C-alpha cells in the first residue's frame, strides 16, 4: 500500500514538473505535458459525462478598462519528482458510444445604457494531432451621463488559433488576433466646455474627443514534448504586433523569446532542473497628427507638434536552477539585460536577483517562502492605453524597474479551508503614473509620469470551498508609498487599501449564483486635484441552466449605485445590468 501511494505521489510531482517546464517562452501558448501513472489494483474503464462549460457574462462600464486589480496570494512552490513512473497501455473501452461534444457556443446579451454583448466561439473536435478554432467578441456601451454627455466606448476582437503535434515530439502553435478599441475623452462638464471653449454640448463633434486603437498580433511558437524529465527541453516563440491609432500614432513590436531546461541529480535525494530563458523585445514608434485627425479637443499649447520617431529595444537573460530536497525548494538565479527603452539612444545594463526559498512544514499543510526578485518591462503605447484610456497621444515611454522582497505563508487549515498572508517591499524605479496634461484646457487628458517609489504591501486572504457547491472568499491589502526625491503627489490614482468579499453557489448545476462586495480606499490625485473618495460596490450574477446546451444569465454591477471616480473628472454609471443567453450546438 505504501509502495502504491509513493507511485501516485511521484506521478503527481512529475505532472507538476512538466507543467512548470512546459512553456518558458511565454503565456501565449497552451501548456501541454505528458503524464504516466502506475496504478496497482482493479480498474474499471469508464468515461464520465462531461458537464457544460460555464462562460459567465461580463458587463463593461467605461471604467472597466481601468478597474483596480486585487492581489491574491499564490505560493510559488515548485515540486520535483525523483521517480519517473512507468508507462501503462491505455485501457480499451468497448460498447460505449462517443459522447456529444460542445466545441462551440454563442453568447448574446443586452444591458441598460444600450450595452450589447456578443461572444462567438468555435473549435475543432477530437483529434490527437491538431487543434484549431476561432473566437469573436464584442462589447460596447452607447449611454450618456448627466452634465457629462456621451461616454461611448467599444471593444471588438477576433482570434484564430491552431496547434499541431509532429510525431508526438514537437508541438507547433500559432494564433492571430485583431483588436479594435475606441472611447471618448468625456471628462468635462457642460459648464467647463462653455467657460473654456465657449461651446454648447450640441456643437461638439464626437470625432474631436474620440480615441481609436487598432492592434494586429501574430504569434508562432514551437516546443518539444520530451517525456524524459532528464531530457533536454526547449521552446521558442515569435510575436509580431502592430498598433495604429488616431492622431497618427503607430507602434510596431517584435518580440522573440525562448528557453531551454535540463533535469539532473546533483546529490542523493536531491533533484534539480536548470533553466535558461532569453528575450528580445524591440519597438519602433511614430506619431504626427495630420490635418484631418487633430489632437483631442482643448489642446492649447503654443508649441508646434513635431513628428516623434524612434526605435527602442530590451534584451533579457534569465538563468536559474530549481532544487528540491526533503521539502525544501530553492529557486536561485538572476535576471540581467540591456535597457535601451528608457534612455534612447543610450543603452544601460541592468541586473536583478531571482531567488526564492520555500519550505513545506506540518506534512505540507504550512508552506513558508521568502524571496528577492526583480525585473524590468517596457511601458509601450499599447501598455499605457490599457492602463489609462484617457492618455494624450504620443505619451512618454520608459521601462519600469522593480526590486521585490517578499515573505509569504500559506496554511491549509483543512481540506475546505485555506489561508494566505504576505508582506512585500518593492523598490520601484520609473514607476508608471499619470497627471492631468496642462496643455489641454478642458482638464480631461492625462500625460504619463515616471517616479521612483518604495512600496510596502501587507495582505491576507482566506477561502472556504465546499465540494464546488459553495465557495467563500475574503481578501484585503494595505499599501504604503514613499516617494524618492523631491517629486511629491505624483503617485496618483493608487488606493491606500482594498478589501473583497465574495460568495459562489452552485445549486445542482442548475442555478449558479455569484455575489461580491468591493471596497477601495481613497486615491490621491496630483497637486491641485481633490482626493477621489472611497469606492464601494456590490456585484451579482445569476445563471439558469435550462439544459446542457442552453442557459440564461443576468449580471448586475455597481448595485450600490455609487457615482464613483477612478480618474479625476471621469464619473461612472450608477448601476449596470445585462440580460442574455448562451447556446451551444452539440456535435458528435
């Protein structure tokens, strides 16, 4: 019995190892890993009937693009197995017909403020060698806010993807995605429009305050599927991305990343895996508003716009080794590279630690970890506009560097109850922030600001899960920033704290309920701007599954009907509702 349990445990560790090592190149590719289990005892071949997948509806307010992201703690444990389980032949199943597949769905909905939702998905059916499919998504809103006028926005995306396995040893994958995003710089009142520009709301052209972004991205990747943990594994990915936007903005990105890994046994009862990841991230950008596409309404700077052109590059090298020895997990390495993104055309060498040590205690019920890590990443125009959609064209770009020192504890109290706690201290250099751009008289357009900060984060969360029928979660964090240097009050629009309570109920797979409450502390604007008040909200969702193919949903956001602000001068809607259905067509 002990021998069989050891086999099963080692097989689980082996699967975890393959999942961690599967795709060092990036998150764009799907993880595929091999897994073999030696089972002793009687075995009855049987296929369980798969349940319908849940695709929850989303209500997107103008603020959704910039919602605060709650931090949830996940222990960075890496499990390694010293045992390679033997392969067994697949059991042959006779007399059972093939089950129906749900390889497609379409979801349609309509909400208040004229907010349509459409989501279409289709993929190939059973095939051991290849997978392919498409997905099209659209959501938008065409509403208005009293005294602020129309706050239209829309997001449409289309993706085609595919994967092919060559002789069970090589996986080729690719996807192409197009995204169209538009929104309005609506952050000014009727009184501001009249006092600053002498215009009535009816005289306003939406094209003068509209921002449009189009992004076309193509990914292609390759990775081997070496089943031997001591074999050489490798992966590589190429990403090409082109952004063209209103006001003559264009940004082309070429990203090439890859990695190799190899398992070895340095000492008795110790297992190790060596990794080497490399990445080259290159950008070419330009901006020049032409006659037919002027800068957003209210631009009053006396200087003349000159064409902005440039190329910037980032090169990263990340070697590290993972060891596992008697419950002690050691991740040791570093990240180094050349930053040609911040100081163009000068290139600066960067070096960051990459060390995490974890220890499993109390029969793995308690996991303690400490780490010192870091890195740097480019704040490109595509990244900036996703953080703040109301930024001015041609925003300043830099790379943010961060040095992070963390301590984390995860305690599995019981099979149904788990708690996490963390403390982190980060040194942030050229941290991305925003301030209102004084060149725009309406006070509704932002510019990027880069400041150095020291950030302290203290947080915890606890979750209760009862056989997927009931899930309860509570989480909260406290944040403290210290500005470095003489610049003050520019670390704007970051909350002092956050708190979340949520509950999910699954009643006989027929009724699905979700309820959550959110609290977000005050956020400070730059000098001369008022503090943004505490944000609170209640969101709910209910789904009724009529059968395995058809379901109906109702999603309700901001049930507290608060007129909150995430950015100065940009109020939200009071209450959002969307009603719709999801339908899938069974396929043999």
